[in-house]
């Protein structure tokens, strides 16, 4: 019997672009047809044709699914804002991930599943089991709140990290992931600039009118959020990609690429500024600072520490640039007497008293957005976490928070050890760019809910996957040479 064989090398960059555009357009038009009930019948053949083509490509090459879900998460909120907020477009993330896993199973003979035998897979699985056991939490939180919260808190890491390890096996695929991250972030900052200088779309204005203005209009100034969930996600994501581009620029010898990456880094830095998110300052400093130690070169560390120290010093001890609202807003991140910080510390003090008798927390979904929606009768739902760390503490208790924190610290420490062993300079540079971004987003999550929201959550766990698979990537690169 004739057996269809597929060569990954046939999928060019142009092919990926065509696939992504086709899928996103089909989702856009399909969603519009469903939401407005206009031209629905005429759109059915187009939607079905695109879906069939995508499924064929997906089951021939599972990596297509990974690229698609990564890009989809950047543009998810365009669909919900511009088409209909009643349609659960977020479920598309899980649907694409499950389809990609089915494709991996279908093509199982092509993959080496021994890559799962590491600490990343184990810790993701353990955290998912702990999250499932929270169903039995005696605090009695809503099951619906638990179901909604576990998706981002534990299910997504379990689905995306092992998937990244089994699919990102060579430098070409790693490059593709980095390209998607930079291109989507570039489109994000362009849309942010459009919001800042040319106004909002109908869906974006609706987002502000329905309550978003409370946090996104400060002293009459718009905190730019682009097509992300909110400004608190847009700013740190832009900061992380800004540092990544700066690191990648150092790894290229060709001046043309250096100039492009430096220009992108500055553009993303500007995107961070116009977000008006003070927490993004810590994403920037955390990512840049960790990159210095990833490099393990004394001169670079000394020079980098001096530059970062000068940057922080100018913000903290001078008033340079205060005429620009965005710089003034960023400067408040260095002020220990900032009113917003005091409010957060007071909330944490109240929470600490309440949590003393609850070592296992109040259950998943008891605080934050899902707390308001599904657990309004619980005390924890009346406290705004304003921090992913605090949110985990409230939901899992001090026991669960310590397990989570120690797991992340272990994964970060292990990442340092792996990256330091990579001898291939180009690969080493890319891993430093990804690894430092993870640390920046992790630190920033103390002040905002960042690494549990898309696209940052996918960036974090795909970065971990690439780092833990680094030796295999280097091995395949050496064989190819």
C-alpha cells in the first residue's frame, strides 16, 4: 500500500505565513458570521475549506499546530472584542493544543518521547495533580470557578511544555517560534501606537466603556493595551521582547540584522512605556539583569550592572523626563511610598491574617475575576490580588505557594545550568534571550497577573521547553553540520 510521507523541510516560512493567515481569517470571518448572523450560509464552504486544509497540514506536520496556537494567543482578544464577547474564543487555545497532541500521537513513530524524562514534565504534572486535588478543598469554592482557573494555572503548562519539548527539536523550529513571538509583538506595538495617536476601534472602545476605563484611563491618559487582554499584559510582554531583541542583536555578526533587532528592541521599549504599567519596569530589569549572568562574562556583567544601575538611578533620584507622562508613570515604580503600592501592601496584610488558619488556601477561582463571578459569597473574592504570587497564595495556601515558588526557582536554576553547557554560540544566544525573558515575567508577576495570562504564559512554557531540550537541539545541529 502506498504510504504518504512528509518531509518537514518542505514547509517553508512562506507556507507557515499562509497557514497562519488562512486560519486567523477563517476564525475572524467565521466568528463574524456567527455573531452577526450575516452571510453565514455563504461563508460555510470557505470556513470548511480552510479548516480541512489546516487539519491536513496539521496531521502531516504537528509543528504547524504549535505555531498556530502560539500566534492565535496573541490575537485572541481581537476576536472577543471586535466580534462577540459572548463566544468563548479562549477555548480555541485548548482545542488547538488537543488537536496538536492528537497529531503527535498520529505521527508517534517520528518522535522521541524520552525527552519527557526530565524535571520540567514532572513538575508540571505534579502541579496539575495538586490543582485537581483542590476540588476537595474544605473552603468550598465553586466548581465552575475551579474549572475556569485551572485552565491557565495548571492545564496550559501541562499541555504546552511537553508539547514544546517533543516538537522543538532543531534550531530551525526554535527560530520559527522566536520569529512568531517577534512578529506578533511587532504587530501588537503597531496597534498600540494606533490606539495612542489615532484612536480606538469600536471593540476597544466598548472594552473601556464596559469597565476597562477604570484601570486604563489614569488622569485622563490612556494606558495602551493593544490587542492584549489588558495593559498589565501588554507592557511586560513588550519589555520581555525588547530585552530578547537586544540580546539577539548581540549574537549576530551581520550589521543589517543587528540594526533591525536594535530598532525593534527600542520600539518594544516604547510599547512598554505607553502601556503605563509600572510592573513592566521589573520585567525589563529582571530580564536584562538575568541575561548578564547567563552570559557569564565578567566584563559584560560589570558593564551591564553599571548601565542598569544608571537607568534605575536616573528614574529614582532625578526628575528627568517627567514632562512625559509615560516616563513619569514608569518612575513611580521606584517609589516605595507610591499610594498604589501601599494599598497592595495593606491588602496583603489583611490577607495574611485571614490565611493563617488556611494553609491550603481557599480553592481555585476564589479570588480575582472568577472569584467575583463564581464565589462572590467568599471573603477572598472581596480582595483584589493585584499579583499572581498573591493570587496563588490565596488559592493554594502557603503550602501550595511554597511548592509553586520552589518549582519555578528550580526550573530557573536548572535553565542556567543547561544554557551554560551549550557551546554553539547562536543557539546559546537564543536560549539566553528566552531564558532571561522567563525570569523577567516571573519577577513581574509579583506585581501583576502576567505569567498566567496569554501570550506570556505560552512564552514562558515554550521557553522552558526549548531550554530543557537545548542539548538535543545542539546535538541535531552538530549532526547536520
